[in-house]
């Protein structure tokens, strides 16, 4: 079988979806499948390359389209805000908020996917996230293959009903739609999605890749005292990630435990790179100065994969303070290292953190409760160790790539077989139904 991943971003832009697709792609290739990927190209990327056996094609015809790209990203940000409960724009206003440009971008992506189809003759496109969700609608009748879609961000009742119904209208063109949590799946069904078309697959990581052996110079490299408790936060610099609440919590923690440091790893999103929004980091750095945390709170930006592994290995706990979160796989990554995890009780975070077992949950934006969680773990090394051991068991059982691979293969193989049988039976008939 030849599978085509379609997404806004892919390697070398490293994010949750990229890690997800690379892990899944390598597993598919190992069983004998072929994998191609299509995504948006930034100026510093080649049009085509092969990465870990995945043929990567990039859409590059964006020259002279800055106004259209701006509109696309404006509508994308609107969808993120709406689905995260942050903005209640009327659906009727979408045409003045970038929707035509969003569709124009998807038409360009469709043209690229059609070109790749002519070259590769893939048998199953798997479209990832809402940025390219209209693709199945656009290719119907033109590229005669079944299609799968995965929704990676929250899909909850916090989204106004009219918007949920609008999004479901696009989802209906897919043969199967995958959500990351039971809640998101139930909400989609309540919003009009066919129950037989939905599936739940928790996101996953290749747990074997999240380990570090050897001498770890992370603390020395970044000036973190060996005796300090180290709090780690790994996420892109984005208002939805809630870094400010961890900064405020650290101000409370350091009053009681001055020998504590906090490190933020992550840079801006691909969207920010295109539309030039870069003041979020400056705002957070100003907060650090305002709270008198200079030297105790550090922003490292993007680090290498080895640097990230060293950070997980060196820290005493990971904190994910998101205001909204689709899933948050960095929690699973930290659990691979036997670290306790603290997260806001939103989205997919409580799918990974069993409060009191492998970590602690707190109310989103409640920096005082977050501070109490951090202090509790600082003051109980035994609890940190026990939670870390529990976390390693949980991640290896529930969020490992082998489990995710099996669940994807069940969907891929079923839809692929149904399509083959339908083709052999003739137009309008299926050997599965007689």
C-alpha cells in the first residue's frame, strides 16, 4: 500500500504532528508500505527530499501570494481561537476573515496533491488537521481513492454549534475521521458526524527514541546549579500554551524554594514565521524581569533533538501550563524519562496524566495551584520517583508508536480492502454487501 500524508507542516519544522507522522511513516515503511508526504514549503526548504524513507514533496508556488497567505493564516488563527473557546466570531463573518484565501490555499494544495498523485499513484491519502481539511471535498471525482482525516486540535462544546456543524460538513467527505480523545469524538457525533465514520486514536511517540545515555552537560551548558530543582516546559511560544502562568507560579515557588530553576524550550509556530508575529517571547521575558526571576527562568528557544533529550534527562519535572491543548505529547515524552508531569486539566492532558499517580493536574490559568503542585514535588523526592516509575509504565502501554501503528493499520487496511473489493465488484456494487 502507498500512503500519502498531507499536512501544513512536516520535517524540518518539528512539532507534534511532524513527530507523529515521522514515527508512523517509519513503522509503515518497516512493514513494506510506501509513504509520501506533501506539505507547505518555506523559503529555506527544498522542493523535494527523502527523509527516513519518506518521499517529501513541498508546495512552493507561493511567490506573489503574500496577501492570500496572510488571509489563509488569519482564518487558520480564527479556527484555532474558535475551537479553543477564545473567540465567538459569527460563521457568517468568515468571508471577511480570510475564508476565501483559506480555500484558495487549499486549491493550491489540491493542485500539488494531484501532481504528486500523478507521479506516485498513492492509494490512500491521510490528511492531517484542519488547515488542509477541504482537500477531500476538492479531490472528489478527480483522484479516485478513499481518504482519511485526523483532527489534532480540540473539538469540544466550547466551540459554537454553528462552527462545529460547519467543520463537520467538510469531515463528511472523508471515509474515516480520527480524533485524539473520546470527548472530541463524542462532540463530533453530536454535531452531525456519522458514528460509523469516526475513530479514536490517542497520539503516540516512539518511546525508544526518548532516552539519553552518557554524560549530561545540560545544566552546565545553561548555567543551572547542580543543587537546583529544575522545572522544564517544552512548547512553542504561543499564548495558548500559558507560559505566563508558569512564570507567575515560579515567583511563588522561589519564595519558598529559592534553589529552583525553570527552563522553557521552544520557538514560535510555522504560522508566526510566515506572518511575522514575534513579540510573544519579548512579553514573557519582560515578565521574568518584572517578577525578579532573572537567572532563574531561562528561554532556550529551539534546541537540537539531543539537547531536548538532555533536558528531559536533567529536569526534575515537566510542566505543561496550556490554556488549551489538543493533546500535548511532550507529557508522554517526559514520562519516557521517568519524570513526574504537571499539566492543566484541559484537552488531551488529562488523557495522559492520572492525577496523583504519574503527575498532578491543576485548573488552567490558576498559577497558585500550579505553584502548590511544583512545591509538593520539590518537597517529596520519593513521590517524584514513584510518579516517574508509574509514568514510564503508562507511556509504554498507552502512548507508544506500536499501539498507534496497530490502530492506524486497522483503519488503513480495512478501507484499502473495501476499496479494492468495490473496484472488483463494479460500479455501484460491493462484494462486502452483495
